[in-house]
């Protein structure tokens, strides 16, 4: 018995050798909370929980698999992965499907969202490119890096998918930032954005997107129309109070006042049922995940690993702040899911896979002691 | 190769820089997440109360609970107006889509009359689209079943249970109870939002007068609803207050007897308890079926009622009125005594024709000269001469004041709406109508209840009650007591302290004796007393509206309403201890005042002896003394000049 137990422990230890247990613990906590809230929010459709759990299992497997690949090999593959991942982005423009644009490719057994892959391949490519150059990046390096971001970003905006575009672009920008991008660039970017905004408003943004922005500015202007989602979401959040109405007791979602309450607005369900304490707990878990990623990145020995792990960790933050801000009326409505809480999409898988890359960085760094 | 070399050289510096940047990033992330957490704290803790309220407002919708309308009972507890469960079809226009096609499809399974559709269109324009509008009341059982099967085809259409008003005795109480009808725009404007859940309101009669009490108070259930508005469960309620029940002083048996006593005649009558003012029976004939109005009367039915020359919808007791004729003489006699102009034993010599000093025109008695006439005889034999002279001696101003004291020219205060207050002849009243001044002859004919007089049957009944009960001008009323629920006690309706018509019992006694004399040999009503085991007191009268000659053979039912003669009788019994007083008016196309008295006798018999009259049509009793005033007022006025 004792021997068997030791063997089992040994096998488990070997299996989990590359897995960062701190990260895994936080992720499992978030996934458990996510499934619990989904169980409540999707009470009319219990199969959602199973589908989501299956997705988590798949994502954890991908995470585990990726964590076992040494970053040197990842680095070697990076340009190829980046190049290949651009192809489905082109393809989706031709044969894609979706509510507001061409976002998904129907593979028969599931809907594949090509922009999810680029969320991993772009940080890889940026890390690969930047580690070849002297850092902080010089002017032409920033321009080329910007070009690497612009290609997938342009393709995604053509779909158009503003939320994903923003997530993808931010992961690239984070790579530049971590590589030591001069602060002047940020000043220039802010000024540029101010110049581009009117152009975007009149030439690029679609009606529903303009409506979202106007609604953000004053949701009460159209309480039964475009403002409905945000008003109902804020009511759900605010009604939760400090300790919440209790699991399964959220009237806003259970009585269908809250739209999309299993996907984009699931954090509002959590807020209603578990109150501010639930919100603070989840935000703390997210902060821990991001901090752990940055820690792993900072500990890494080579530039590629550092930038890859850091950029992926920080892009996690964009999900949280954009979704959390959007459903509470702090930011305009952008279709970004809450990581590991929102139901569906390929995002859960790609998020876990990305964290697998971070774990790979953590697992394969040379030990100080040896 | 160059860059790579440099990178290797600067590896430590790059690592340091990365760590700096990572630290900055972490702090920024932490600050951003703390801001987000702070924002949520504001929503969830600081502004929690507001959002909690809005969340409740979202899910909890008040749903009106319509109380049952109060029931109406007769004095023996028989139900005269009740509520029966029924179904109606409500349509919410906003949810129904194309209304035209909806109505077309619905009409294949539910009978929709043109009146239903007309009313629906009218209401649709008046109400907002999310409020339900009733398309049809009283949906039949078969129709309801058909609709229930096909329900899914008709979004926005709902079969709603409700309580429908019913009048089990139909036309018997139409002019007492009245009816409820569909609430219309004018009603809605008066009612306010709270009661808009109601469908019916009292339109006439007691239903209207006691609307507020009968209606009760609409309550609310707090219903948790989902976003589609479907009710999920009840969270609480403000209970509806049921409408108050009314107990009438009317006795259904006496009411039936009264209708039967009228036989084929048109007219009206009031019987009341002279001691209290409780109305025991009250009819206005012809009547109508109030049930027709509850769910909206059809155009055809309404036209039939409106075109009837006998005006069945017209409440003769309350809205009608005309010259009281000789029935007012006992009160004028009392005025003569109380004014000091006459003593009961003072005699006047009736020549059969009264002349105002210095005028040629004579005012006649129907029966010629009656010789020496005292007060008692003047009432019993209805001697006009006595009253011509009395009125002339009194003068119109004093006459007018006494008549007002006896309750004429003012509503009796009966618990029915729109009561006619009548007219007491006076120069002031004439001045509002005509530029001509007052003629002495108009005073003279006022003395026999003709001329500008307008008195209602209710006023006459009250006047005779006051004589019967020792001088109290009681308020006639229909509702004896009310209760606020079936488990509550009946509480008598408060009645005002009646004013006194005289403080001199001897004067009243003389008038009473005169009225008893009517029922004795030589009196105008002697033929009525045959076989009666109780004493009666009374006074006959006639109010003419057209010339007597040339109209004798006209069928009264075909004669226009405003041209009909009115045969009148007021009286009470038993004369020594009155428990019932009546005023009866029978409309005649032609000659004769012989019908009102026998009707009164039958009412007395029914009340005092419990004998129901047979419903065979009335034949005029030729032995009853005809008691008619002089020529019509315009002729008299002309003569008075």
C-alpha cells in the first residue's frame, strides 16, 4: 500500500512537474466559482454547466500539454505559428458566421474562432522578434513590432470584432511595453487616438457600435432600448449589496431582466448573488493570477520567455477590466467575456492554453541552485 | 549578428528593465482592479438601497384585485342585485399585432356585436396600448371553451374571469336600484388610476347614488413577474375592501303588489313608513330590464326604449313632477290655520264660483256650490272655493313660504341622484321665466294646486307622511342599513332630524280629520273604503295637461307623455295609527281621476292585510267622485288678467 501510494504520488508529481501549482490553484478556484454562477444563471439550461466543464477540461489539458514544451522550442516555432494563425483570419472573412460580422468558422462539431489563436501567436511572435533586438526597442523596432500587431488587428477589425481586436492588440502592446518601450510612445498614442476617434466615428464604427458608445454615455436616455442592458446590469450589481442575495436568488437573471446572463453579463449575476464580497474575491483571484504570471516572467532567464509570459499575463487583465467595467457602466459596451466565468466561446480554452505557455516559462528556467 | 551580440551584452540590464516594467505593470493592474472594485463598492454598498428598490420595482408588479360589488337586499333579506361569475375577453393592443385581422379571426369563434366593436374602437383611442381593453363581456361558456382551445393563436388576448352584476327581478326594481354600466371615458376621468381596474360603475338609481360604498376599494397583489410580465408568484397583497351591502326598506312583496295594482296603467307610486321615512315600495311604470344595460345595451333595444311614448326609462317619482292638484289642499288648509287666517270651524260659503273683488272672471268648482264649508269639509269634499279664497286672503308671498316649509320646491333628499326639486308658485319664480308680473288670479289657482306648481310624487308622499306622523317632515329613503362585509353587523343609515311642519297639534288634528272625512260618506274617496277593516285617510286630485273635451277616447299609452292627465291620490292608513303613507299618480290620456285611489287601497291592503291584488287590468270605478281642478293654467292665467 505504502509503495503504491508512493508510486502514485511520484507519478502525479512527475505529471504536474511543469504545472505551476499557485496558478493552477487560483484558476481552479475561478473555474469553480464560474461553474457555480453558471449553474445559477443558466438554471433553465443545465447542460451549459457540463458543456463549460468539458471546455475547462479541454483547456486544462491544453495548458498541461503546452506547459511541457520548453520555451526554446516555442521560440523556435513562433514565426511559423504566427504565420499559420493568420490564415484562418483571412478565411473567416470569406466563410465566417456571426451575429454582427464574420467571427466564427463552422467546423461541423464546433464553431472555431480564429481570433482566439492569434491571442497566443501574437505574443509569441512579439517575444520572438523583440528578444532578437536590443532593448529598449529602437524606433524601427517599434514600427516593425507595430506592424506585427497591425496585420492581425486589421484582419480582426475587418470582421469586425472590436473587442477581440482590442485584446489582441493589447497583448502586442504589452510585449512592447515590457520590452522597455519609451514612454513617449504612449503619449503619442494617446494624442493619435484623440485624432483618430472622429475618423473612426464617421468612417469605421458600425451603427450598433456607435449606439453602444452613446448608450454608455447616457444609458437612461433609452431605458427600454439600447440602455436596457446596462441599466438592468447595474441594477443587478447594485441590488447584490455587500453580501449578495444568495446563490440562485438573483432575481434579475432568474426573471430574465438581465440579458446575456450566462455570457457577457455573468459577472453581474455573480455580483447580484454574492455581493461585493464575491466581487472582491474574484478580482483578488484575477490580480493574483496576473501577479503570478508577472512573477514567473520576471524570474525567467531569457528575453523571449519574459516577454511572452508577461504579455499573456497582462492580457488577462484586459478581459477583466473591460468586462467588469462594461457591465457596471464604467466603460462602454464591448463584447469581451469575463475570463473563466463567461460561458462559451473558445476563450476559456485559449486563456488556459496561454497560461500553459506561462507555466512552460516557469517550469523550464534554469535553477539557481543547480 | 550585431543586435544579438549587443543583447547578450546587455542581458542583465534588460532583465532589470523588464523587472521594473513588470513591477510598474503590476501596480497599474492592481490600481485598475482596485478602481473597479471601488466602483462596484459604490454600486453595491453606497448606492445599494436605490438599486435594490429598482430591482424590486422590476420584478414586483402590483396587480389590481377587484372587490365584489356590494349586494342589495330588500327589507326581508332577499337579494335584489348580486354578482355572478363570468368571463370577458380582454385585448392588449400592443401585444395583439394587427387588430383588424385579430378581430376578424376572433369573430369566428366568439360572437362580436357591432356595439362591442364600436366600443372597443372608442376605448382603444382613449387608452394607452399596454392597457387591456375589454372586447366582449359575458363570454358564453361555449365561446370560452372554443377560445381556450385556440388561445395560442391570439397573442395579447386574455379570457379574464370577473363578477358580472345581475338583477334577478329585472324590471321590478329598475327605477329603484338602477343599473351599472361599462365605465366610459367620462367615468374614467373622474375615477383616477387606482380604480381603472374596474369595468363597471353605477349609472342610475341606487347603483349610482351609493357607487362609492358599493364599489369597495380595489386592492393589490404584489406579483413577481418575469421580463415578459408573466406572473410567477404572489409576494404580498393589499387586500381589496369589498363593497358595502345595502339593505333596502323596500319590501319586495309590496313592490310586486304595487306593480300589480297599477295593472295596465302607466304612472308611479311611493309607499313609505310615515314614522321613519323608510320607503316600502316605489314604482315608476312602465319599467325596463336593467340587465340590458349591464353589458352594453344593443342599439335596437335602446331605440325601442327611447321611442316608447310612455318613456320607460323615465323615473317618474324622482325626475317627474307636475301640478299636485287637490292633493296639496290638506297642507294649504294647515297653512290657513297656522297663519291665523282660519280656524278649523270657520265656514266659507261656496257658491261654486269664486270672484276676485272687482273682476268678472269666475273660478269654478267642479261640483257646483257646496254651501257652508268648514276646513274638514273643504278637504273631504275637495271644495275649491274654500282654497281660492284662502289663497287669495293669504297672498302669494305667505303662501309660498308655507309651501316651502312643507317641503315643496326643494329635493326631499331621497338617496337617488338627480331629484327634481319642483316649483312652488311665486312672483320670484315667475320673474325668472317671464317678463310679465304676477297676477292675483295666479295666486287663486295656486290655492288648488294648479298653475305654476310642480310637485313630485315623493314630495307629496312626504307631505302626507308629515300629516300622518304628527308633523315631522321625514326624509324619504331607500337604504335602511348597510354593512361593510357579510361578517359585519348591519348599521342603520343615519337620518337627519326632520323639520316640523306645525307646532299646533289641534291644527294637524283638524287636517287629519278632513282627510279621514274623504273616506267617509260625502267624501271624494268614500267608495274606496268598502270592506276595509282599517281606517284610511286620504286626498284625491287631478292634474290636467290638456283640455278635457275631444281627448276622451285617446288611448293613454299612445298619448305623448307631456300631454297626459295625472290622476293623483295621497293617503295613509291606518288613520288612527299610520304605518303606511302613499302617493299615487296614474297617467291618463282622457277623463277621470278614478284610478289612483283604488291603487292606493290595494297597496294598503297588501301592506296591512297581506292580500295581493290580482294582476287583471284596472277598470275605472264610475262611482268614485271625479275631482278635477278648473281649466288649464294658461286659460286661467289669461282669465286672471
